[in-house]
């Protein structure tokens, strides 16, 4: 049975005659809890009776848990998650750099949408980062509800309106609109040479994510897809994005002392849709087959010495090839460097993946197949009801083959690499 007791205020180390009331109530585990700060005995007893009623109905939440700070609970939530390492790093950076400076020491029960929205509007980071941070906070508060720390998530179902300088519809940046024509891709591949240029060519015509290309093992190269078709079989070469270790990732991990360490290694692809078999057009199957005859390494797109490309080094390599370079004179220990005219300034590996999806749209690949080959989930009920057929696959392969052959004609080349 809950009861109330007086709590006398203390001033200069001495008890005064002024007091408030504290409620004492029995918790489900048999221990006694207390809640101070009530102005009258009646309000304290009423609060205690409400707690006991909630316990009997199974609705009770421990007030001590709801007063746990956001930072403490967020760390418990992070420790309980098991996403890919890149996701962990991104969450950690959002928490430490943006969220914790404002919310680390705030009690869970004191977080309101009004204050979160006002804080979000005060941030000076990119709008996309702001929205990611609010979404992450909402995930954590939903977990607090599940852990019976809160009755409701105050951020659930709420959306940020237009952020400052975002009231007009945002236009795509120049980088977001960038893609490379087949002719530009072939010029970049030739400039890089057969060893490294195959990565550029394959990314543009197969739609790899960077981590998928760098993690491709030769055991998953040029396998065969076989499907019943009419009275016979349809078959084509494929590249398999492996479900167990199909991506080479690079990110930072934090030890128990908060020190950051760099990790590079193989992990599963980012989601279920990324696990797929990519149909390879004939020209690329021939080039890959020829390349692997004397390729001594287990991974297809490593450097010539067999080591994995660091993401930054690969980006710099693509930059120089796409942006061009100035000539440099002969110097001690270094031969003369010939100038390169720009091919596609600003182009990145991600833009080459964009190029692949652009090619698929250009040649009329059916959406269900285009989504599958790019590693995307086809949205809506159609993603369940529609399936890629052998005819769709052959049309896609013919279209990509045609783009390649037309690019060779336009460049007046007979092959990608010079003999």
C-alpha cells in the first residue's frame, strides 16, 4: 500500500519547518521505491495508488528508468545492435559529433518534439545529416519504449518541415546529375590500362557498388545462369555478389576507451537486395575471361601487386584519369609525364554506377530486372508479383552489347586496349 511521508527542507545544514511530500510505494520485485516533490499528502498518495494500479494491470514503467539520460541509454542501444560495421561507424559519428553535445545528459522523459525540432533547425550541418540525426534519435527512443523506459516515443511519426534555405524544391547538384557515356567509359578504361581499367569498364556496364567490385572473388566470376525458356534453356554468364563476404568495407571502429581504429575487410553486402547474380554481356564476359587467364590473384579487382585498393587511393586514381593532368618534365628518378586531356571532370566510382542505371533506362530494361541487377528492392506489390524473364534478360544483354559496340565505332577503335 502506497503512503506519503514528509520531507523537510534543509538550509545551511539545518532542517527547516518547510516540507514537501514523498510517496513510498512497493515495486513489482518487492523493494520500496520513492518519488519526492509532491506539494500535498493527497497528491503523493494518489500518485502512489496510480503506480500500484499500473503494476496490477502490467502497464507500469519505473520512473527511475525514464530519468536515465539519453547518452547512457544510447550507449546501451549501440551495444545491443549488430549492423554492418559501416553502419556502426556512421551512427557513432552522428551521435558523438552532432547529437550528444545537446542531448547526452538529457533525461529520456524530458525529450520533446518541440525541443528536438528547434534544435534541428539550429544545426549548421547538411540538411541530409540533420534528418539522419533526428531519425537516429527516434530509433533510440523507440527502443526506450520497447525496453519499458518510456510510455511513448515523442518523435514517432513526426517529420521535419522545410529546414532553413530549403523551402524551395531542391535541384540536383551537378555531381548528382553526373554520368559517363559509353565512349567516355572506354576512354577512361584505356587510359588506366588493362589491369585497372577493367574495374572502370565493369562498374559502368554491371552496376557494381564500389565495395562489391573490390570484394569480388574469382570464384564468383563468370558463373552460369540457366533458366527454362520456350522449349529449351536460356543461359548467360553472371557475376555473383556473395551473401557471406561480397563487400570489401573500410571504416573506423571504437574500442572500449573510445579510441578509433581503422578496419578494412570483407563483410556481407549491405542488404538482402544486394545479394544477386548480375548478367554479363558478351563483350565483358570475353574481356574478363581473357584477363583471368594469367591473373595470379584471388580477387578480381585488386591492384597489380594483389593488394586491395584503399578507397581514398582509388578515388585519387579515378580523379586523375577523369580530370586529366598536366605534363611534368623529367626529374631525377622520374621520367617525363605526358599530359592527359580531361575526359569527364569530377566523375567518381559512384557516378559510374549511376551510368549503368542510366544505360538500363536508355535501352529500355524492364523495371523489375533493372532493380534486380542494380541491387535495389523493387517497391510495392509489383516487387512481389513481377519476375524477370529470360527474354527480358536477353534484351538487356543485347542492349548493353550494342552500347559497347556503338562506342567502339564512334571512337574508331577495334578494341578497348591497344595491343
